[in-house]
């Protein structure tokens, strides 16, 4: 090996030893940490969009999970509330019947429904002898069908909520808006005189408002199924989908 190669080898070994020495010293002095911190700060710029997108995705996922949970909880509470209202309406009717000092009637059979008055009234096989009184609310599957409009000894007539002469105050459970339930005479049930501008109301529950001692508040009627008319005087009429199947009523409850 000539002198030139020997000198180069010595210089290389010297540089390597010096580099290792400086690396060891710099770790103790905190220089390496400073360099790492500077490098990390420099990487924040290209990493920032990815970090923001990740945080947005995690927030959206959390919101979506919370929303689904809350929607399911609201539906459960609505169903539970509707069931409680139906049970309460039965208890209210039972107290009314008990007050007449007659036997407690739980059900009646429909024995007449005239084709020309199909949506107006039905006749049932219970009368004053069974404790039936005028104005008594009548139900099918827990939902309001109508109210007793005429009573004889052994039978009674029930005015249906689809009758064109049927009108009672009602309330939208979710918003507490007051309106009037009116029969259309053609099988339809309408909710009238709701102020315009209340937004989408489809699917909201409608029940009776305070009317009198016999027709208690909170009796389930049905749900809003669509908007029918928006009048010039600032009121909206909605179509109601009754909870009771009024196309076929073979028996009713009290």
C-alpha cells in the first residue's frame, strides 16, 4: 500500500471516529432532540390536511352514531307514549261507564253500516241498558273511531271521525300545535287551522285536545300523512292517517 492510500485511510477512520464522538456528545447536549423537533415541525405542513380530514371523519362518525341512537330512542319513546295514551283512554272510558252504575262494557259488535252513510256512522249492539251514554268515545285497536251520537235501550249509533259533521279539537303531540279534526265525508280525516310555516310535519302524532269530561285529552287519533291545502289566510290543512282501520270496523272498544 502506497503513502497516498495510507493517508486517505487514516483520514477516513479519523472522520468516522470524530462523527461517532460528536453523535454521542450531541445526544447528551439535547442537539438531536432539537433537530427532531425541527423536522417534526416541518412535517406539520404537509400532514395538516390529512390530520384535519381524519378529525372530521371521526367527528362525523361519532355524530352519525349518536344520531342513529337518538332516532331509535325517540321512536321507542313515541311508541311507548302512544301505548300509554291508548291504555289511559281505556281507563278514562272505564271510569265514565262505572259512573253510570251499569255493567262495565268492554266491547261492542257493529251490526249495521249503511252503504249510503258508510263514512258517517255505524250502529253497535250496546245501548243505555249497558251503560252507553251520549258523547262516549269509541275505539278500535286503541285509536279513536268516533263518539256515540244516539242511544237507545239496546243499541247505539256512533258518529265516525270520517263524517263530514264530525269536528273536535286536536293537538300535534310533538309541537303542541292546536287544530281541528274534521271528517271529509269520503273516508278522509283532516287536521285544519294549523299555522303555516311550521316545517315538515309528516309522521307526527295527533290526539284529542281538551274537549269535555267525556272526551278526554290525549286520545290517539293517528299521524299526519301529508299537506292538503295551504290557505291564503296563513293556515295549513293536513291529511291524517287514522290509527284505526275505518274501511273495516266489525267491533269497537270502550
